[in-house]
C-alpha cells in the first residue's frame, strides 16, 4: 500500500495508519504540534458530557467561557469572542477585513480566507512564526497576530500590550492538546477595529459567526480547562524537550533551524516523512508552505523522543534514515 499524500495541515496519523495497515493508536503523530505535557482532559469532558449533549449552548455558557478567557488574557470580556477553534477565529477576521497581507511562508489559512492580498492591507502574522517557530522581534508590527503557539513558547498567554493596538487570535488546541473540543478566540483592540477601517468590529464578527458555533460541551469545559493550564510551567519544559529533540536530530545528520516553539523546522529532509511512516512516526511535510525539502517535527515527550530516535536509526531502502542517497 502507498503512503497517502500529506495533508495541508498535518494530522495525518490515522490516514497513514490505514494505508500501512497499522493500529492508529500505535502511531506517533509529530505532524501536529500539541503540548506534550498537557494534562488528561477526559475527566473534565466526562463530567460535562451528560449535561450538555442534549441542549444548545446558551448565554450563560458563553458568558462564563468569555469571562474565563478574558481573565487569563487580562482584557475586558466584551473584547473577547469565543470561536470554534483557531480556524474559525482566522476565517471570521479575514472575511470581515477582506483585504490582508501575508509574508510567505506563513500559515495557509490567512491567505485562504482573505478576499485579496495587498501589500498595504492589514498584515496577518503568526507568533511564533509557523513554520519556522521563531518569535517575532519586539519592534515587528502586524495588525492581526495569531498567538496559537505563543503560550507554549513564552509561558505567557499573550505578548504584553499587543491587544491594545492589534487584533489577537488564539486557540486552546495547541496549549491543552484538545483539537477535538474546538475552542479558539478573537480579542479586538480597545478602538474596536476603528484603525482597521472596521469600527464596531466585535459586533460585526458576532453577526458573521454562525449561530451555536461553539458547542455547549466546549463552553462548559472551558473554565476548568483554563484552571488546569499552567503555561508558566510548560514553556520551560518544552524548551528543554526541544533541545533534546535538536540533539537527537543532529545525531542523525540533520541540522534543525533555530526555534522558540514546540516544533522545529528541519531543512534537507526530503523523503523523511515517507521513511519514518513505516516505523509508525508521522512528521509534517512542509510542501504546503512552499518548502518541499523540509519537514516540521513537533516536540515530543520523553517516550516519543526515544521512539523517534529508534525510527531514525532504522533503514529505509537499504540506507540509514537521514543518510545521503
């Protein structure tokens, strides 16, 4: 059986497992960059499942979730819109602004949802940058910042003062390793979009968002999830684990690019996705970023790193993985 083509956003573990006849639960998916030290959220989800499954989300759910996010972000709850994951946050803001600027390589959803790309339009910027993993310089400017990976890179929920002048997008997907719950957010600046030519931006986004967009289960869980989130502890642990990952990759002949995130970009790695898939390890092919000879590898926990090390040590087509062919 042949390996499926890489997905545009990673997360290919189940497809790879199916194509290779592997148990999906046995595959180590390093193509998605989730927090390797996130707590088990199943008990929280289980407590709220029975009380939310049979109803629509209501205003009380939304107000509690919004207040919880506002507290960790240190902003007025009226400036926070809770969304169905970071993807909806991006789609709503891009559709409302219509025009934007993206400096490639960059996360593809910005350009996908913008009606037009113009150099003078509001800039969309991920921080840390996706796929390089580098944090933005202090003097770098953008009108829309995506901070999906920021808490895991810095131990802070948001860059100091950023939401006073820019739209900030975020997601709990990466921070709490819960892509199935779909929780994201938009923080609008105090001028409510006036500087962007969209006065009343929050109301505009609320009208554009589909009704009942965020599930009552996700909204009900959110306050407890935020109580479990310890980004000040996780960020240094991830930094240490990233150093270990870099050491393993260097030992196998690769030289990862410098990164501040919970992932590293690896140049000169064409074919590595295919080589590792047979060992049940999936990494992110970066062709969708315009980087066909590079892969992005999520920082794993200790057990995952040991497994990656073993996979890199195996032979593919008679050659050690990572060797010149």
